[in-house]
């Protein structure tokens, strides 16, 4: 079996992580690509499940050793990247892989995996809604929210580079739609 790659990207607050979790629950042949990050762990997060939380020095060593498929400084003091070893770990056990990455990371992963990958941009009906969702979720401090809003302004201009743009207006509808999209790509 050849592994397939599902890249889910969008600005922060668009609901992409909830969609990724929905798919992981529903389709057992899928596994989550755990990214490495230098940002501080949030209380609810688990090392080795949500992220590999590593130091900046460790991250830099990985860059120097060419260990990343893609990496980025996503925010100030927040480097994130996909390790080649992570993909090998999942491919070796026969999984298809889901990525939850930012928009630039998504475009880079699509270039890397080519036709084996489907890149999905999760859209929201308006920028105001995105801003409201970000402010209401309470996982970031005000400075971080502002940083994310600024980044989102650029990210929404990039959706045309994705294979699919999925509107996440209502979660129930969007989750069924993305499940169907993934099932179809697995059948190809
Ligand atoms: P958070 O800090 O809220 O977990 O994630 C911030 C942003 O970084 C999100 O858009 C998330 O999808 C993205 N992200 C997570 N892992 C990676 C990665 O490995 N590479 C890239 N480029 N972005 C990532």
C-alpha cells in the first residue's frame, strides 16, 4: 500500500484542527503527523501526541542536519516543522497521513508529496468570523491573537494554491464533506 497525504491548512481559528480530529476518529487508516515545535506546551497538550515540544537548539540541529521536510518560523519564538522521521514512522506502519499545518507549510508539503497528496484549505465565511472565533477560544493571550490575525490576512490570499477549498460554515456539514473528499481520494 502506498501512503496518501492529506494536508489541512488554514489560518488559525478556522476550525481545521477539529476537522482533522474528526477524520482521525472516523477513519482508522489515518494517522496524525506530529509536528515539532519550540513553542511552550499548553496545559491541555501532550508531548508526543499534539506536538514534539523541543528546544530552539534541538530545532536548529534538525535544520542543520536536513531532518525536516518543511519547517517555518510560524510566529515569533515559535518554530514548527515536519520531521522526515515522523513521516517514516507512520508510513512504516501502513498509515495514510493527516497534516494540520499553516498555509505556507501546506503549500510546501503539497510540492513535496505531489500527486500522492491532497491539499485542503479550510475557509470561513468572513474575516470577521475568523477574528471572533480566535478571540473566543481563549487559548492565546491578546498579543498572540493579534499576531494570528495579522498572519491570517496573508494566508487567506493563498487559498487558490490548494487542491480543494472547503467552506467551514457549519461544522457538521463541513466534517461530512471533508470525510467524503478523503474517502474519494483514498479510492483513487
Ligand atoms: P498552534 O501553535 O496553535 O498549535 O499552531 C499554530 C499554527 O502552526 C497552526 O496554523 C498550525 O496548523 C501550524 N503548524 C502546526 N504544525 C506545523 C508544522 O509542522 N509546520 C507548519 N508550517 N505549520 C505548522
